[in-house]
C-alpha cells in the first residue's frame, strides 16, 4: 500500500510540473509581459531594463525554476489588468468557488447515490422510471441551459430565489461565507443545483448500473441462501461493493466540478475563481490564467490522491496488496 | 400438520415438483414431477449429467428460483410443513436456519469486502436472538470446528486471504451457522484443488453426522457418492430416473441410464471414477421426447416407452422410472 501511495503521489507531482510548464509557457507565448506592464510609450532602454529586472533575459530553464519556486509559495506575480498580486485575487475569490463546489459535490453525491440505489432496487417502479428519465435530461442538457431554466422558474416567475451574486457574506478571518446569512444561503441554492445536477445524474446512473451488476453476483445469492434480510443484502452487501468502483469515477467527476464552475459562475455572476478566469482570458491576463490553471491542476491531483486512498479503505483486497491486477 | 407427527418423518419431502421457464419461444419444463425424501441425518447424493436439473432442484427447495423460472406444480415439505408457498419473509427465515446451502465456488460465495467472522456473525444474528458478542463467539467456535488454523486471528481476515480449501471451510461454517436441519451442497468440491476435495467432503460429512443434519449432496463424482451418501438419486432431463440405497443403485441399477452411469465403476471399491459417458446426449428442454425421456438413448427401449411416461416404481430396495421394472426385467 505504501509503495502504491508513493507512486500516486509521484504521478500527481508529475502532472503538476507538466501543468506548471504549460502555465509558464503562456507567459512567453501569450502577449509580451513587458509591454503589458510599461505600456506602449516606454523607450527601448526602459523595456530592456525592466526585462532584466524581471529576469526575462535569463535562460528559460532558470526562469521555469523560478516560476516553480514562486508557484510553490503561491506567488504568481501581479495581475496585468488589476495591478494587484494574483495571490490576493485568488484568496479573495476562493471562498465563493469552494463553497459552491463543495456544496454541489455533496448534493450530487448524496442524491446521486440515493436515487441510484433506489432505481436499482425498484427497477421497474414508477419512481425509478421518473428518475431515469429525469437523469437523461441531466446528462444531455448543457449546464448553462439548466442554469437559465432554473433562473427563469425560481427567480423570474416565482421570485423565490436571487438570480445572481452571493448575497450578503460574513467574514471569518480571510474567508468569506454565504452560509451564515439568509440571503447568502438563498443565493447558493440555484448555482449549487445547476452545478451539481449533471454530476448527480452521472453518479446516479453509475450507481444504478453498478448495483444491478453486483446484485447478480454469487455472494448475493449466497447471502440470500443464508437468510440475510433483503434490505441488508441491498444496503450492506450490494451497496458497499457498488461503491468501490463508483468512488473512483464519482471522485474524478467531482474534481471536474471546479472546472465546470466556470460556466455556472458566469451564468449566475458568481464572484468566484471561474469568473475571475473568464475575465482574465478576455484581457490576456496571463498571471491570473496561469494561477488558475495551477489551482485546477492541484485540485485534480488532490482529489485523485484522495480517491486512491479511499479505494484502499473500501477494498481489503487492495489493502493487503493482493490481486491488484484483478481489481473488478 | 403439527410438528409432533413429523419428528420421525422425513426432514424433506419433495413430491411431483415441477419447474418451468416461460420464454418467448414457449414454456420449457426444466423439472418434471421430481419426487424424493430425505430422512433425518441422511445423506442423499444427487447425480446426473450436466443440465439434468440438479441445481434447479436445490434452488427450488430453498426458494431461490430466478426470474423466468417458476414452480408449476408439486410441493416441498420441510418437517412435514409446506414451504413452497410461503411468503418471502417466511421463506427467508427458513433459509440458513432450517436449510443451509453450499455452492460450488467458495471464492465468489463470500462477500470480498467483509471479514469472514462478520459474515458468520451476521448469519447467526439473522436467525438467532443473540448479541453481537455472542454471535462473534459462535463464529469463532464454528471456525475452530471447521478446522481453520489460528481461528482467533483468522476470524478478522478477509475471504481473499484464505486458500480455496480454507474458504470452502468458511462457507461450510456459514451454512452451519444457524444449525439447519438440512444442508444442500451443490458440487461443493468441484472448484477446489483435487488435493483438498476429499478433506472437504470428509469434514462436511463429519459435521453433519455429529449434528444429525441431513445433506443433499449434488456431485458428478460417483466415488464421493459411494463413500459419503446413504441413498442416491439419479436425475435425467429434469426427472428422477432412479433413487435408492447407494449400494443397490451402484451394484444393481434398475434404470438403463443409471446402469450406464455405473458402468464407470467397474470394481466398485477403490479408484472409483467419474460418471461414464453414454452415447448420445441428453435432450434439450424444448425437445424432451414424449413417454420416457431416455428412450432415444436407451438400448432396451420398446413400444411402451414412446407412448407412456414411466413413474417411479418400486424395484427391490430402489425405485426406478422405467417400464422394464413393470415387466420384471432387470436393466
Ligand atoms: N434461466 C433459464 N432459462 C432457461 N433455461 C434454464 C435457465 N436456467 C437453467 N435452465 C436450464 O435448466 C436445466 C437444468 O439446469 P441445472 O442448472 O439445474 O442443471 P445441473 O443438473 O445442475 O447441471 P450441472 O451439472 O451442469 O450443474 C438446464 O437445461 C438449463 O439449461
Ligand atoms: S422406460 Fe423404456 S426407454 Fe425408458 S429407460 Fe426404461 S426401457 Fe429405456
Ligand atoms: Mg448445477
């Protein structure tokens, strides 16, 4: 297990270095940082000086090493457009995105597993037919359409929920949260539904398919032959076996919630990292773009590692190192 | 029926049990009026070619028939009481508690994600009103009894941490966990290494004898039958062809199909082999001939065999479904 964890960690680091290299390359290929900083009127002399001061005349491996060193410290320089430190911008926007993504992920996982299990157990009932049809909508409709639809129903027609922004937020140290005020909580509902819906349907279909498969296994039949109550067979024996493979795929999907947040944040004018990134792209604000890329990569790597570890906790066959190849 | 009448009667009594699969292309009769009894403490061997309906009979008794299949007639009595028409919950309480089951493959029989001790304790608690600690103590006792070395530590091991033979011992302890009256063992050693097959059969036989538990032992191994069973039922095309005391059926088979099978055991003592090959093959379910199902392969068939189906008829100590018996001609 230890060797496996080390290997996952090494892979994660490799991914981070690769993404860092891409981010770093943007500085060289997207626009001219010196021009961005000093404006059009500066003399050639001034530019040369600035370039040297910024280390832009050093060989690129040196520059990349410096970039990596700074990235590890969370430093990505100064935003071309806003003239503020990128790390401050990120810190300011992070809470909005994290609250949105974590709640969406929790919402998607909870209801995805719940509905999936229900649809697997009551395979032919009306309830599961409704769930399965609804899930087709979730899988096929683009996120922004779902967001706009929800806004239309709940903000425009019913006027129950706000259609944009975070509402009032409360400061907890450098963190800002919308969870402690009513308007903050109300503002979260539609974006969370929008962002979580696709993942929910995906997890649900996955859980259902996997659980139906598991219910055909010999050990389920043997559990019945031992007289274990059907509910215990479904919710203990089958569900646990269902979750082993589901955790991997669902975990990775949830990592992408952060990435999908871009669309949702744009639709709901959510002041998070996704919106920050979209702005940065419009203005070729390379330091912000680079920082965002690194952030997303880091999230994926962390999610990946967590999923790998969870896998170990769930499957004793992996824990003892036996039959890794056989898997499922 | 009261229980008192049946203390001396058979543990299990199957009569005219029929099972069919309703498919798009019609109704397939997979079991056709199967009848047999198993006495208290008795080991009944069940043999027959692949597809003869041995496993289906076991599933039907324990109430685990899967979807397109359904019972279409006959009854199953356990200690004299009908169990084939019970509610699912009533039947669940019988499974494990009154009738235990052992399947062929011990690797896939156990839930890979649960410790073996927990699986045994779970079974105990599903049927007996005991605390978790008592159930665990019982699990430990069972593991000890089935011969798992160092059971105190192995109780917390996962199924994959056991060898095939050890795993089947765990499965046996699961089947015995709630002290059933009858164990249905469906080819319990087929998936195992040859070197441990005999041990597992010996163990199963010893445990059941000690408890007075009856066994329905499905196998292809006539040697195992000869050494283990008290009586044997020979199945063919979803019917019982012959049933009787092992010695009689082996030495003096009354049904030509049984006679063909026993051809595999020339000396009848040691080195007994597997079932003999009889020329031809068993008919598919959609092509079972009228009259005697064995007629197309039977060397002794005559007119009546095609016209009328023979029922089980007394022939010495055995009963055989063959018109020859009626005519007093030995097979
Ligand atoms: N779901 C099903 N639909 C149609 N026919 C089936 C189905 N399940 C089993 N059968 C048929 O029922 C018959 C009896 O099967 P069964 O499994 O009881 O045989 P068996 O005697 O146990 O054979 P084996 O020695 O191979 O285990 C076979 O002909 C099989 O094809
Ligand atoms: S009834 Fe006729 S066909 Fe059937 S086994 Fe007896 S002799 Fe052969
Ligand atoms: Mg079988």
